[in-house]
C-alpha cells in the first residue's frame, strides 16, 4: 500500500514537472512585445500564461484537489501551496486591470457626451478654425480681385468697340458743340503760350550770356586802365559803362525770369490741370456712348426673360455712366470759365511787367527799371550772392 502511494505521488510529481517545463519553454519561446519606452507589456504576458493554465486544467487532472509539495514526500503542510490560489491571484490581477480599463472607458464616454473638449482638442480645433478663417479671407480677396479684373476687361472691351465704331463712322457719339469749341480753343491757346514760353526762355539764356560777357568785359577794361597809363581814362570810362549795363542787365534778367516763371505756371500747371479734367470727361463720354449703344442693341432684340434681365442691368450701367458724364461735363465747363478769367489776369500783369522792364532797360532809365521791379514785388539777390543761371534753376 505504501509502495502504491509512493508510486502515485512520484507519477504525479513527474506530471507536474513536465507541465511546468512545458509552460516555461513556451513562455521562453513566446514573443514578448516591447512598448515605446522599452518595458514589456505585463498584461499581455499574464493573459498568455492564464490561457496556458486554463488549457492545462482542462486537459490534465483536477489540480484543485492536488497540491504541489515543495519539500518532498512526508514534508509538513507549511510548504504546500494550493494550485487554486495561483489561479485566484491571476484572475484577481486580471480583474483589477479589466475594471480599471472599463472605468477609464466610461470616463472617456462621459467626457465625450457632457464635456465639450479636452484642452488639446480645443487647441486643435482653434488652430483649424483660424486656418479656415485665413483661407476664407484669402479666397475672398482673390474673388474680389477677379471681379475687378472682370469688370475692367468688360469695360475696356465696350469702350474699344465704341472707339473703333466711331473711327470708322459706324457708331454715333454724344457731342456738346459749345463745350467742344471751348476745349479746342484752350488747346490752341496752350500751344501758342508754349511757344511764347520757349522764346522767353531763349531770350533769358541769351541775355544772361550777354550780361556775363559785359561783366567780363568791364573787368578787363578796369585791368587795362591800371596797366596802360596813356589810356587810363578811356579804359576807365568803358569799364564804368559795362558795369552799369551789367547791373541793369541783372535787373532786367530778374524781371524776365519772373515773367517766364509765371507763364510756365499758367501753361504747365493751370492749363494742364484743366486738360486733365477734359481727358477724364472724354473718357466718360466714350464709356457713356459705349453703354448707350449696348442698351440700344439690347432693346432691339427679343424680349424674353433673360433679355429683360440683361436690359435692366444695362439700364443701370447706362444711368451710372450718364451721371458720371454729366458731372464731368459740368466740371469742365466751370474750369474753363475760371481758367479764362485767371489767364486774363495773369497775362495782363506779366505783359505789363515785360513791357515796362524792356523799355526802361533799353532807354537807359535805371530808376524806372528799379521802380518796375518794386511795382511787381520782384526781389533780386544781393551783388555778392552767387546767382545761378536760369537753366540751372530749372
């Protein structure tokens, strides 16, 4: 009997040893996944070991009724460890892990339903919203620029078509005969005044050269008067005459420069400003005729729904350009009126100055020449000052 019990215990111990060796060999050959920080995943290992224990318990004998003896046959019960306690410990550790995972999942579900977003999500959505806003703003600017280019191209096409039609005598144009006559007179006057300005500048240059020559000649006569005792008086008289002529010439040169400056302002600023307004008026007239011709062409076509919408849009554009044309026509009329009044005042003063200064100079009346400059508030530089030429001032 004792031999039979020892034989059963020995066979049971061999069975346990073989199962333990099988489990250890399988655990040794099993692939251990490594996380990002280099630690093994304990939960996956516990699950694998638990599955092996369950398979052993199903296929092998009932281990709940056996025990593992650590000290050999006949040992005390202090070293016996029931196998059911191992399973309980595995299940408890797994249950804790599963319970914690379920609690975390419930918390996440609750947060997704009740709480709007976590801080990281807010930052992500805020960045996406700002990027979408910037993209929409950029797209809006691009669309606006495209609309501007489209309108400009359509307007240019209509105006070019109208201009070609007028040039070949196929299109009609709006004409204000009285205003067109005044504009032509202004252009002719500007051409004549430009010629006066050109000649006055040439006179200034030549007269400035003559004054410089007289000044050099007076200095030469004075030097020869000192070095030629036998002709001292004759050289002295001529030196004084040239110096007087040079002084009067500088006074006359100041009057002529003032005359040239005033004519230049009248021609290249006042008249040019009026002509710029006239150019804007002519462009507005061309646009008005282009949209007028477009409206007339649409009115001659069929009257369906699409055409009526186009006629209404063309009518609006026609009215806009008509108002612009009439406003610029009124501006041109007013500027031409004020320009004529200003031209008369300026030329009356400048022509009187030019006449009095030239007459006094060639008459040798130095007092009258100086009085003329005072009358028109013309101030000359002091004799010692470096006076640049009129060309250098320009």
